C-alpha cells in the first residue's frame, strides 16, 4: 500500500474489529473506495478482547511502523479492490 489513511482509536471498550469497521466506513465515505488492507502495531493483536478479525474482507497486517491504537488503512495495489 502506497497511499492510505491513518485512523486513531484508543477506546478500550470497543472491539478491535469494530474499530477497523469504523475506519473503513470513514475511508469509503471520504475516498469513495472500499479499503482492503489495514496495518496495525503488533501489540494490537495481543490485547483483549479475543475478537480480532474484521467482519469484512479487510486484510489485517502488523508493522512496528504504526503506533499502537493507530490504523493505517487503504487499498493494497496487488489486490483488486472489490468495491468502489
């Protein structure tokens, strides 16, 4: 992914998958395209609750380049976007 949107969400009461869905929804509204990849800090996948899988077709990847509670979301150039 070369271009994406940085989303911040540190609400401890919100499930990880809901946070990604919120970011994806905003991305769709703002850019008119459906994101298909989201980068998060590795520690984000080690925190409770256990629900870590997004409810959509967004691939979640980890990288230390993204700070905790941040979501780098966008469209992966190697994967054909399924929605516009």
